[in-house]
């Protein structure tokens, strides 16, 4: 649980590279844990959204696609990512 708390703290503090690295390390160690996949996808999506606000649109697209690929059955996440893609399209 401490690792999940650390991941949440990284996301809250907008320390996205650290959050992604931690989520990816967890995914390697706990490859069958669906909760890990969900957290990893959320980390990708949140970073993607932050990249949109920083006008790093190509990089944002990569992380949003990773979010969908990591947790393809998460409907709530898919809706959020779809909104992010719509925002991306407006900025292009």
C-alpha cells in the first residue's frame, strides 16, 4: 500500500516521470494485478492531460494512447481520454 500512496503523491505533486516509472515497475512485478494496470493507465492519462496544457501535443497523444492500451476495458478512463483527444484536436 505504501507504493500506491507514493504513486498518488507523485501524481498529486505533478511528478509525472516518477509516477510513470513507479507504475511501470509495479506492472512488471505484478503483471496480473488489474489494479496496477488501472493505476498505470491513469498515470499515463493524467500526464497526457498535463502535456496538453503545456502544448506538448505529440507527446500528449503518445501517453493518451498508452493509457487506452494499458487499460482498454475501463469505460470511465476511455471517456476521459476521449475528452482529452477532443481537446487535442481543437489545438491542432
